[in-house]
C-alpha cells in the first residue's frame, strides 16, 4: 500500500518537472481558464505515459520546490469534468495529503492520472484550447502536437521505483495514528481509530452535538492512515457518521436560509467501502434539494447583497449589522441562483475578490458556496 506523503516527497526529490510529473502552486477549477489548463496537463501527461501513472502535485512553489499547501479540495466529481472534455479520458483521482507542518485545513493536493494506453485529446472547445487538440509533455512543458504523434513508454521503470520507495510500513502507520490522536486531543473532540478488514486504519475526530435523537459532529476530520490521505475536513458543516464492519459513511448537512430563518439541509452521503482483497472504494450520493423560497425574500436579500458589494468596491466602511450580513452574502446569492434569479451567479463571481480581500472568515463562506455549486453541477 502506497503512503501518499512519501510518494509526494519522492516526486519532489525530482526537482525538475518531467513527462510523468508536474507541480502547481494551485489549480482553479472554478473558471474556464483554470479548467482548460488543468485538462491540458491531464491530456499531456496521459499521452506521455501510456503504461504508468502520472502525477500533479498541488500546493508546491515551482521555483523553491517548497510545500506551501492548499485548501482541502472536495473531489466533487472531477472525473465527470475529465470525461466531458476529453476523448479517451484517463481515470483521474484528486487526493488531499496532510503534512505535519501545515495548518489545519491545509493539505497538499495529489492528482493521480492512470494510464489508458490510448491517445487522449481535447474533445470540445474550452478557454483557448480547441476541440481536437492533442498535447504531450516535452520536458516540463505541456505542448500541443499536430502531427507525427506516437505513444511511447519511457518512464515505467522510474515510476515503479518511485512508487516502491513510497510503500507504507507498520512504523509509519502507528506513527500516523498517534499523530492524529495527539492533534485532536482534549475534551471537545471525540477522536478514535477504526480498523477495517484487518488492513485499513481510519482515524476520525469531531465535536459532538446532540439533536432530534441523532448525534452530529462539527469540525470533522477523517484520515485513512495507511495511505496518509485526508478523506474529509470541514469547519462549517454538520456531519452524521455511521459505520459497520465493511463501510464508513459520512452524511453531510449545510445550513442555509434567509436572515435568521436558517435550517440544515442534507448535502451528500459518502460511503467508504472496504474489501477483503485489500482495496477500498468511495461512493457518493447527492442528497441536496435546494430550498424553495418566496421571491420577495430572495429579492430583498439580492438587493441587500448589492448594497454590500457596492460599499466594498468603493471601500466604504460597513456597520456592525452589515458586517454580519456579509457572512450570508455568498449563500444568499446561491439561493437566488438556485431559485432562478440567474444574474445572481454573475454577482457571486463579482464578490469573490472583494470577500477575499475583506477577511479570511468571510471568504470561507464563499468557498463553501462554490463547493456546494460544484457538487450540484457535476451531479
């Protein structure tokens, strides 16, 4: 079983990017430019590695080769994006890998691109890339290729060596469990480890809450210790957790509404199924049904948000009440958009840099909104 933290270290030891490995400070899948660039690199790495895995490491400075970290990223049907825009799409997985020196919520993203032994191409136009475009890796650059395209296997031996160096062992597993429990010690957290199929060790922690004959958790953190993969992390949502001998299930809820009329809505159910053959699979099921609100309340929220954005753009000081309203701005626009006030989406995009510059806590609400919209879109 591969320890993904060791794998990243082994990849970074190859300081120069090459035909099976790329590194990025961040990727932005919220806009067409970011999606286009990501798909170009997936296409190029896949074509340059027909027989072995390729990797993109996210959260590393290009020049200094230093681990900076990025926000925890929920995969949110990333494979659906790849399938929609690429011919002969490879299997692609995005995993969140914790590193001890990074703050809570920050991880290193690891994109694994599995070989498909076929020529992969851009299927339809996205950003400045045209349908039918083919890319390959030339050194550290993903280049377009118009003719004379051949698929050659030049890296299998090297990639196999790197993956072998990243094999897990008992000491690393035990150290991982102890480290997780130490990071979540105290009366507030309910931290524990579970063993599945005598092979997999899963650690989870959260702050317990009781309500309506059920137990919920906030500040939930879940890691698969064998592979050093963070499976779930949230500062904002309520989560219900259940498990049996074969699976671990997370049901996530989000709090939405207008003004003080807030309530929790089920968002998604994710089940991690463990198998006797030493493999596991994540299955997700979208549960979200957007709340249907009256148009008057929505338009009132839309107008309040517009005033707030105008003030932020003009750098006019906000009142205490307006500061509180900022925390509902992003979710308010999302509710307007989901209730067919279509211009709300443009206003939400306009809000992004303004909220980011205002405060980290307000910007967190924007990122949470984008995460929900991404789940809805790709489902």
